[in-house]
C-alpha cells in the first residue's frame, strides 16, 4: 500500500480572501504576530502496490489537470510508502 498526498495551494501572487479572513479572526481571538495565512486543500489517495514510473507520471498529470487549477494554483505531490 502507498499513500499519495497532494497539497494544493494558491500561487503566491493570487489573492487569498479566505486566508485573509482567517488571519483577521486569529487576531481578534488574541493570537498576535501572524504575518500571513494562506489556505489550501489536501488530497490523500491510498493505492495498492507501488507508485513509481508510469503510475507516478499519471498521478502528476491528474494532480495538474484535475486536482488543481494550473492557472492559479500550485501542487506538491509526495508518496508515503506503507500507508
């Protein structure tokens, strides 16, 4: 078994209104020193067998085309073995 984790975040140059809202709420709740908050999403895909070669390439293609919007988002994909 392998676990594939795909983290998707807005590109740095894209405004993040949800992150700004959370940043404001943190200040109102008494947490000081928060310089910035960015929100994102995470996909965890558990797969049978090894994730390498063509299968890994296919996962990268799916992350780029389905799980993220390449115009406004970046993604990071990592494989965690023995999930």
